[in-house]
C-alpha cells in the first residue's frame, strides 16, 4: 500500500472517527491492514498537517488543520484564546500556550509566517519557533501579531 493511499485512509478515519491519540490511530490503521511504525505515523501526521485540538470534555481529538468542523473555532480564534506568552533565547523563541493548543497554533504559524519563521516544533503547551537567518525578534513578533492579536 502506498503512502498516498495511507494518507487518504488517514483523512477518511479522521473525518469519521474522533481519534484521541496516535496510538488509537495506529491501531485503526493496523486493523485496516497497514504495517507502519509510530515514527512513520508521526511523519504522516506532520506531512498531512494534522492538529490535536482540545474538546469540551477535557480530552483531545486529531483533525486535519483545514477541516475544523462547525462546533470548533477557526484557527485564528484558537490562536487568540490559546496563546499565553513568548520568550526569546538567542535567535530561538519559545511560545507557551494553553494545554492542547500548541499543535494548532504551530500549524497556523507554519502556514502564515513562513517568510519569517523557518519552522516550529510543537508539544502540548509549548512551541519552539526557529526564525530564518537575519530575522530580528521584532520581525518575528510583528509577523505573528497579524494573526495573534494579544502578542507583544
């Protein structure tokens, strides 16, 4: 089975099932006949820009970043309510978010600030931002302020 086909099936699973963990997604894929490792699934999640969103019940679900459903907010709203603060250490920046918001906000940063931010690494409530060469802290903040209103 090809990677393209696996990606198609992952998208279908996320559209039909509330997947709460990578382990759950891996189990579903295995039951559908796929043989893959956790590392391969992690790469698929990154390539497909799958985000982990908090639910009203206190858990999390995985979802395509472009496919937020009607009972969830759009990406900018997530940034507005999920952002806590940002601090710099040398050229790198560390952004703190509310628990469960880091992946969604990192995905938004990757898509909207790529001129200034080379990439992000997201955990549950922390994002490492790696600015491009010769980009100042002020430029990073300015680029993020276009979609994270309460960033200073």
